[in-house]
């Protein structure tokens, strides 16, 4: 798949020294519109050693490839720069692994930030090697001064220090933001561990790959790994992908594992693991299998194929207000849309990367990726193919089902959960990776 070339242009490189941590920002979207170098925060950051380690964890995920497909030559990872969102009273740092199978987010909550935000918005931040090395040496001292972006006074003293890096971002990295909010919105807390049990579990995780399908199940007050699912279990495909959280175990105040309902024989699922820290939270989301990146899951396709929901999403977008906790009832009142339409519109906004999902609050939050959301919507081959099938007149209604004719005729049933199709792709995945193009095409006709 072709790559999207995105230029990170910074006024200066990020730095961490005796004067504090300065994170340089690239182009992004703020409450004032597009800005080349937004300035979100300047003030003290409490718990500096803990939060430095958490920031390094998010940056480390972006530099890691957990899975290399057979036949692919392993190469040095050129990491995408983490994304930061200023949400009124908190900062959220997000990243994906190079294979898009692991998502991480650090929420610096109001208790960690001594001052109010300068502005709300989303941008990329520079985590260069010298800054990472300096962060690793942060000791347990008083508050660390943090600046996310620079104000006009500071910028005026930096003539000639611009930094520009040209990085190719694969489509899958961009699509991952859309897919992960769909995955997490369907999860619920299954196990909550104390600090002691959380440390014991994290330190017991394997470092090497090669294990089969793995599940975490309650064992007394803790967790143990097993190869078979049952009620209450949480899938942890590739448990070595969680091992990097071990460095955070000394700061852990508790660990919550999230997953969907499962039973004997359940297929692998996405899971989320949230570390409670002092005035902060670090969440890691794992794809259902090590070899599966979030970008290929197809969870957003049904919502993106709903024209009414897309129109509602455009209307609802002006009411988001960079809130860290979007209340559907409040959005319904302010937009005039019914609650069901608000929920579908939020799913569409998530599909365009414009909202994320906060598991702890069980709510969406406003985020505007520094990429064209319409371009993100256009990155889904199945959806493009579905529209092409409709335009070609390849879809027709017959009693009780739809028929979609390509080289052969496929029978689609939309009255089942999930909708079914007789094509080879659906037969392989059984609806676990979103709808096939034939189901999407039938849905477009159904909704027209």
C-alpha cells in the first residue's frame, strides 16, 4: 500500500535539561483552526520520574515492531512522532507500534499539571534521541517544568533553529486511530488488580515470542496465563507485547484489564490494559492477534457506509468543544439530534479519527488528528469497492436477502448478527474483521 508522506516541521528540537522539558510541536489543529506550531501548556509537571518513564513508554511503542511478516526483511524502524491532544484540563499522548498491533496512550490528568492549558488541540511532538536519553535520567526530585510548544516570546529567540524531518506514514498507522476507538468502545472491565498483584503479573510476563493463543484468567487475587478462554478471561495475544509495561510497575497503583464477553471456544479478541498512576493513567491496547494490526480490522466500515450518520457527524463535530468527556445526552441537547443518532455520529467521528475513547471514563473525547479526515475515510478498499459495486448495478434485492454479482453471485443476509455473505473472504473471517465489500454494498442499497 502506498505511504502518506507527512512532514514534521519543528521550530527547534525538543529538549530536556535543567530548565525543564520542552516538547516541540509540529502542525496541528486547535480551537483556533490550523496552526503550524501550537502552544498547549507551560507549567510544572508533578511526579516527574513517573511521568518521564510513562512518556518514554509511549515513545518506545512508536519505535517498536512487534511482528514482522514472513518474508519481510526486518529493517530499522523509523518511528512516527507521537500525537498529543490538549483536552481542556489534561494532556493525552498517543502512539502506535510500527506494525499497528499495539496502541498506547498516556493521560496526564489535572493533578499532574499545575496550570491550565494554554489552548486545546492536537499535534505531533518531537521525541528525539537526546530528549529520550535525558528523560531516562530524570530523578525523583521536585516538579519538572513542562512546555508543550513555545509561546511567541520564546519563538522569537530561535531564529535559524528550525528542524524538519520527512517521515513516510503508512495508511495503516493513520487508520489505526480510527479502528482502536471502535475496539475499545466494545470492551468492559473484567479484572482489577491491586498494585502488588499488578507488579507480580507484569513481572511474570514472558519476554520471548512463539507462544500460542493466550488468555489471562483470575487466580485468587491475581492473574495467570492459560491457553483456553472461559467466562471472565481476557485475551492477551502475544503477552510479550505487554512486557515493556514492566518498567512502569514501580509506579503502578493498580491495573485494570478490559475485554469483551468470552466463553469456551471464543476467538481471539482485542484487549486493553490500564495502569493507574499518580494523577495519570497509561493504557495499552493489544490487537486480537500478534499478526493482526488494528488498521485491517474493519470495525469502522459499517459506520462509514451510513450516509445519514456521516451527515450527523458533520453536524455534531461543531459541538465537541475539545471536551475530555463527551456526554451523549449533552450533545443530543446541543445538536438537536436524538440519542441514537448521536451515538452513531460519534462512531463515525471515531472512524475519521476525530474522537477517541477513554475506557476509564467509558466516554469519547475530542481529538483532531493533524491529517485530513476525509483522506482517512478514503483509505478503506472494502468501502471503495462496495461503492463501485453499487455504481455498477451489481447489487439487487431478492426475497429475504441481497445478491451481489461479480465473477460469481454472492448471497448476503443483513437480517443476521453479524450480516453474512457466501464469499470466500467472509467464510475465512466469519465477520470477525468487519463486513466484506458485498455486505457493505448491500447495506448501501438498504439504507438508500
